[in-house]
């Protein structure tokens, strides 16, 4: 079985004044699946666009790209987007709690997408 395609440094041509495409912020594990899911759940786009800045505000610049992948839960096959903060910081889970309180809990209410933010150790 072939490994899933991985997209890095996705670039989109931009005209003056256009916003950066959210793909550019992430190392995407399975880009075709993620794109289909986001197309079906466009309310995820503002979150995927805002998340990198919000995460940097809490975690600082970790130097590692954020990872994004679509996973289907084994029990019911339901798809979930996982945004992974790749960090070795000892206090990463405390920082994740701060991110929840500062931004994520409110932002999560604004989407119909199943989206989780988690820590991934390098």
C-alpha cells in the first residue's frame, strides 16, 4: 500500500491584497482528503487561517511547522481534522490549556467541522 501524499510549503499565487492560503501554514499529511473535508466544511477555513497566529501567541515560535491531517475514527469512521502543534516544550499541555482558554473554545463554536488541536512530540 502506498503511503499518503504529503504536502509541504503549498504556495498559491496571490494578487495584491489577497490573503495567504491556509495551506501554506501546515505540513499536510493527506492533502487530498483534507481538501475534500474542508470543502465540505468551509467554516473550518477561518480557524485554519487564524490558528497559526493564535498558537504562536501562546507557544512562541517553536520552529516546527504545524501539522494537519484527516483521521477517520476506527469505531464509527467519522472524519476529524487534527491540527498538531509540534513541540518538545515541557509545559506544552499547560500551553494547550492556555490556548483553549484564550482562543480555541470560542473559535470551536464557530465551526461545524470536527477539528481537534493536539500536541505532537517531535
